C-alpha cells in the first residue's frame, strides 16, 4: 500500500461532476415512464440503461464483457491480471415507476472511481471490474438477486421458470431475448469463482432518512438483512351472504386483518427489545373476481417479506409467523396457503473493508454514520458466497422505489470520494 495525495483523489473524482450528471440524466431518459422511471429487468428499459453505460465505459477505454445472465463487466486492467479482482457494482433496473438513483448510483460511482484512477495515472495492482448487474429488483420476477447470483452460480432452483408479473413470460425467455444463455445458467456455469474476487464494494442511496435526519452525506454499512418471503400466499374461507352471523363465518378478510395486526404486534415486540427486523405485507386484498359489498370474502391474497440482520433471529421469526398462522386458522376456521418460500441470506459486512472505508472517509474529512441497510442489495449475494463485502450509503430524501428520490450530485461525489480513497490506498 502506498500513501496517496488525498486532495488529488478528491479533485479527480469531483472533476467528473458534469459527466456523471449527464450520465444520470441519460439513464433517466432511458427509463422514463411517468411518473418516474421503469428500467424493467430483461426488458427495453434495462436494455437501454445497459447500452448507455456500455458506451460510456467503452469511451473510457475499459474492457467490455458479458456473462450468461447478460450482466455487464467493465474492466480496468491491473498490473497483475492473474490476481483476484476487485468488483465495484450495483444494478441498473428499477421498480415500476421508481426513482433514477436506486442501483444506478453504484454503477456510476464505480466508473467515476476508475476515471479518477485514470486521470491520476494510478495503475491498480489487480483488475478492477465495474459490474452492471441485472434484475436486482425482485418485484418483477419474485426472485431476489437474479444477476448477482447468476454470476456466482447460486441462482435458486426453479428461478429460470419464474414468470415476470407483467408479461407472463419466464425469466429464461427474457434472459435469452437479451443475449444471455439460460442453458448455461441451468448447468450452474458461473462467471465468477468466489476465490477469484478479492472484495466487492457497492455504493447505494439510503432507503430510510437516517442521513437526512443526521445531516451527514454518507454512511458506512454495518450489515444487510436476510429475508424469507411468501410471494403468492392466500387465505381460504367461505364466500357467504353478508347477513351470516359471526359464529358461522369463515371470513378470509378478517383472518387477513388478524394476521396483519399480529405481525405488527410481533414487530413492536422486537422493536421494544432493540432487535432490528421488519415485516411488509406488499399485497393485501380480497379476490376481485368474487368480492362485493354484500359478500363475506372467502379468499384473501397477500405477500409477506420478513427480514432481519441475524440468521438466528430470522429463523425465530419464521417459527413465530407459523405459530400465528396456526392460531388464526383455529380461531377463524380458515386455511392459509403460503405457497413456496423465497429466501435471501443475511449479508455480513467484512470488518476489514468496513474499517478501511471508515479510514478513507476520515482521511477525506467526510463525516459519516454507521447504519444497517433496511433493504436487500446484491452485495448480500457476494457476502453469502464468502466474498469480503462493504457498502457505502449516500444521503437521499424521500426514500427509494419512488419517483421522488432526491440524492444530490454533491452527496454522490462525497460517497464516491470515500470509495476512490479506499481503492487508491488499498488497490494501487
């Protein structure tokens, strides 16, 4: 490790302000779908975003590559090309009518770091790979980390048969249409051997207003939650006449309401004990084909995401949700059909990477917080494969997954300066 000129590093990053601002705006145009953007995974929006970033990286002179999942790799060659690589990455897709910065900020930060190294004539000791990851947003295919797990050969069984919620077509069909190779993914052919990745780093906008509240531009991540999900669950009761007395009813909607209140009570209990977790009922509705003003609902549909930062807590929560289901079934005479359970492992941050990022922020005089991510990120897939992982969060008002994301370019550059300082000190 060789000491670097901290002022020169910051200046080299901030010199790219106009280029990064223009690139963000082009990505906005690529996915514009008022209100907000829809860079749909393995669809036209994500395709345009990948093409935009590819053109930018090619103009920088980076090596361009793809894998069987159509992930994008933009590589700055290192002095020792046989050494394990440093990967800086994030995703370019969005939720429907989402914001412009969720995901994309991490890809652009990687390009800005590489641009700073190039302008300072700092040759990395190993390849630095900026990765544009496919299909992180699980709302489309109901599968987490499609691109990152595909690159590592850890895509779950059956994932390629998952159907996109709007097109009804399979993930395999969409991947093939975008130039990927589903057959290779079925054979578990991976682009990355985890032993060949020295570390993975991701920059992302914050998704709760912790930095806004604290008045700090960046945070160093302390961990990414794992989760279990029921993506297509429903409660079976009896459709009956509105006049039916309560003792005769098997009311699926009231069972759903009882389930929601029990989950909220469970969350409040963990909150009171200082154990971070969250549960979300993303879909929660009666059957539109049969419901009505004078009908007791006999079917109620929902999805559930439960997340926590500790594998033991996550297992405990799954058991408690199961106990809640059994109690409500007995009390209300209904039956829960939870369907298949999707899972994502807890993403532990590497202590060495975390400490080095803290040192980098201090060296640049950038004040930061420590926060646990409230959301899931591709970084967790790399951590689950045993790869040292770290994350930097950038201040963002109004949350994410909505058109009102409000990351400023100055805060983005502060986060990127921290990343560039770490890369310059540790990897050149």
